[in-house]
């Protein structure tokens, strides 16, 4: 009996070590992927006003997004940035490389789905709330009392992306300004762009907004 317990404990330890190793390996793979080599010319054509340095910021934010998807597992994560979503679209066109990337990064294919094709009307806003929580955790920001926006939520405004998604820490400015002036960060769930997931939403949260998404 004691021998069986020891064997079981060793098996559990081995499983935990393997899971930790797998998470670390996927995190490192996403961080080291050469997005610029594949996507720089395409993003430059899509956004000719961006400098090389600004395009690198977009690729860094794309890396952030994929890290959030990795952490979320099978839960859907919304895409808060139009510029980063454009880079994601271009990446998907490299079908073989994107498929290989997904298998190494997530262990499954990360789909991209329009909001109207999502399984529930609230799936996009749920995914945006999840993106906010994960992005804040990724950058060590208090999601309820943020002193700044995570990169994914700040980049469209910082780069002046036409038609981008703009988020503000000042809720009065967001609600009292001109139409389309921004979404209130502390009330996340309103607004947002596209999203990606490797499974189904876990149903936490609600709210409004959303554009397209992935599953």
C-alpha cells in the first residue's frame, strides 16, 4: 500500500513538472517568434503611416496578445487593438507558419471568428473583460484601479490608428466626450475589436461591445 502511495505521488509530481515545463516552453516560443520577419512588409503596406519602430510596438503587442491566449487556455480572449488585429490577420495568411506557430504556442489552432458568428451575444464582451484582467496581470497593473493602460489597450491611441479602439482611464472623459472618444477602462466590456480562443468561453462577465473573435 505504501509503495502504491509513493508511486502515485511520484506520478503526480512528474505531471506537475511536465506541465510547468510545457508552459515555460510555450511562453518562450511565443516570445522568441520572429513576427517582424514575416509581417513587417505587410503591416507597412496596411499602415503606411507607421514607422519601423511603431510597427515593432505592434508586434510586441501581438506577442502580448498571444501570451494572454496561452494563459487563458480554452477561454476566449478578445482583441482590444485594431492595429494588432491587422497584424494577426496578416499572420494568418501565412497558413503553414501560422498553423505551426499555434501548435507550438497553444497546442491547438487559434481561430479568428467574426462577432456575429460567436456562440452567444455576450461572448465578445466576456472575452474583452478577460483580456483586460489578463493584460493587467501581465503588466502588474491593478485591473480595478489602473494607473495606466496595458499596451494592448493603449496602442491604437498611441499610434493614432484610424478607426482604432480607444480606451481611457478617465471614465467621465469617456462618457462625456464626443461620440467615439473612447471606452472607460474600469468598465471594460464595452467596446473592443476581435478575439481569439482555442476553445469555448467560460461565461464569466457580461456587458456590451465587441467586433470579431476567435474560437
